[in-house]
C-alpha cells in the first residue's frame, strides 16, 4: 500500500468481548468445588449439524472461521464468508485472524510459566520487576494485574511506545482508586505492564518469549503477532470495520508498543487455538499447581487472564473474548468435557460469542440460545444462482459467494443512495461535487500540479504534504502501476463525520484505487492503493426468502429481489431500479 495520511488517534484496545454475568463467585475458591454436577455428557453431533448451524449464522452476515473439538479430535473446522471480499478470497480453517484480548490468556500463561520457573512470584509487588513504579502503586502485585484487581481505573490508558519506564509512569499516573485486591475492573493497561514483567523476568522480548515458550511447545506454527513479516500473507484475513479495513498483520495502533503489547496483538487460526487448548490440557505449558492457579477465580468470574463461568449444562467453562478494529474472537474450553470451541470473525460488528454459545449448546444437547433466522442457508447452488455482476443506469452491483455468505459491492452514486448507503452528516456537503473535486486533485498530482490539493486540503494539514505527495508518494504509485491514464469517481459515502470518495484509477499496467476523505474544513486524507477498497460501499446480503435479500448499508436496509425465471438470475430489482446481469 502506498499512502499518505495523518497519524491516527488511538482507540480502545481489545475489549472483554461479552457482557458479564450477574453470577458472582467468591474469590479464591477452587473450580472443582464450584462446578455443578454434569447434567449431561457430550452429544454425538454429526459434523453436518455444526455446518448447518454455522451456514445459518454466515447467512445472517458473519464472516470468519470456527472449530469444535473433543480432545484431539476435531469435530468440525471450517471458514465462512470472505478472508478478503475485494480479492474474492474465502475464509477457511487455516485463515489467520487477529484475536484482540484473547491475547490476555497467553500473557497470563506466560507469567505463570515464569512463576513455575521461579523467575517471579505472583504476590510480589510490581515494583520488584517494573522500573519507575510510583510509591502509590507499590502495593499492587502481579496477581492483581492478572486478575484486574489493581484498583487502577480502566480509563488510565496513556502508556505507549518502547520505553517501559515511561509506560509504567503513564499507566499508573493517578494510582489505584482504593485498596488493590478489593475491586475488579477490567484494565487493559495491566496487561501491557505484564508484558514488561515478562521481558524483565525472562531477559527476552515479549513476542520472543511467547513464541519460544508457548507457541513452539504447543505446535502453533502459524501463530505470530501484528507486524510480523514471516506469516503467509495469502492466509491473512482482512478485517472489515467502519473505522477502515485492515489486515490481521497491520498494527491497529501504529506499532506493537506498550499501547497494545500484552493486551492484544496475537495473530492465529482456529486450528492453532485448538493446539493451545491441547498444550494446556496435556501439561506442556504449566504443571498442575500453576494450572490450578491460572483457573482459580480471584474476583467474580475472573481468574488469572480467563473468565471462569458455568457452561449451559452447569459444568465449568474457561473462556475469553476479544475485539479490535476489524476483528472479534471467542475462545472457550470445557475442561470437564475435554472440549474446545473457537469462533473468529473478520468484521468487528460480528458477535462470535453468540455463535460460540450456540455451538456449545449443540455440543451439550441444549436448546440454542441465539438461534439464527430460519432458512438463512446459502448453498453452493445459491452461489451460482446469485453471484455475478449486475449493471444499470444507476450503477453496478457485484455479488460474490463464499462459505455460506453472499456479499455485495456497490458502485455508482445513484445506486449507493438508492440502497441507503450514502450515510448522513452533521455538516452540509454535496457528495457529487466532492467526488468531482477528488478526481481533480488526483489528476492534478498526475500532471505535477499540486494546486488543487493545496486549495482543497484542510488548513491543519502540514503545508509540506502536497510536495511529499508529488515527489515521493505519487512516483511510488506510478512505479507499481505504470503511466496514469485517468481517474473516475465510483461513489461517495458519509462515514464517521467525513465524506469518503473512492476513485477508480486507470494506468498503463492496469486498474488501481484512490480514497480521499473530506471533513467540513476540507480534504484530510488521500490514500493510494488503499486496503480493501474495491467498492465505495459493500455489505452482506441477508436472506429474507428465496430470491429476496436485505442489504444493510444504512438504518433502513434496502430489499433486493432477484429474477429467478432463469439460472443464473438474469436481473435484480431494487425498488424501481432494475440491474441486468452483465
């Protein structure tokens, strides 16, 4: 990707991924004593039952991968939807996703592994291994950080960069709000500090220690971190997000510094997460004493890096969820059944924990708690029936199918607006005029003329930006694609208070893309060859009935009705608009 953009602000790191249950468990009580008697044994579920359920969730819009296993036996593992919709590449069981806060269980296991090697003690003050710990925070122990009971409020999230001492000061700036150990509050910063603890205790980098002491013994050969260059890019998912698409290997927060290290950032597959489950179950990573400490609840339903709850049959569930831009994850173990369930998604609007609940219920012979809409199964026959390109005066609709999911990409301003995908702004803007302006800016760059860019860019943009675009960014783009032939707007949409215009660029070497973002003060960003930007608007087709789908691009989703008088469908209607198969 060749891009010039302003530095992005930091968002929230990996979330808990699921609302907390109201059921509170007394701290320090062993799991086994709290587990209810097993209400049932695992059901003998044919693989096609899992497939049918997951196809229905895919039909409702989920794109990702899932695995269900009993011991070493994988009962079902498959991908659904698209790893990269723009490249027409499907997900499979080996696709690599970022897992957000599901990284925290790995960080916790690494700390327990160091405790097992007697390189640290869980009840030591964090000041034993961390530099520059203020006096007000020296009562905090490593166990407090692992269990989110440090007393530091979750909004203390200013640590960043590679300087551990600086990150310690920034994260602990106000000290605990109450006695450490007396209150549970989920705090990402504690896991960034634990990454520093791992580094100081082991003498190795955080990523190097996890790779050598966790991934390698577990056989997780395809697992790494954001920013890694040794993972196969052909297996890496592109995450969809309203904040902009990214691959699993792109840093969500600029780099893998202490703003994200330890709390998120692992990139892996459903198969490798099963291998992690097996390594825990077999004692490859922790002995019995330290495994018990890992999974013993400390506060409410939280142990050390894991939620410990009741499964739907009353047995123990050990789990964690994660959410970060473009990706959401749910990982759960049912140790009394020796079972493991993994659901990953490359769309941050997905709710994989609901799919995980349904897979758990199916495995345990319970009624589904989040049943997908009936009939939402896109078969291989459906793929041939609907997939294709449909063209009309209003624009172009491209429908693609993969793993139970139909996705639609939309071009043409009239068609985007007919489908409700143009969005809304709290400032006045003419989308068509901004699209024309965007083309003029890029065409000016191609001539070596930066005046359109200077005229229309926001005043807060550095004055040197146009010259940087002309002298380095544009020539690098030409080196990839050859001589420039022209620019054509394919659509403009309002997103997050900005208007994004996508341009189709023609070059001697073939097509390319440019994306420009306008705010009320003018142009704020120009990307050449942006990630995942083949269409100005795209989304999943959600089946309503045979031949009729909903496309949720806006608050009032449009209805698409395919003509089924022939195979494949020769046309599709959207209100009064008709598009014919091209």
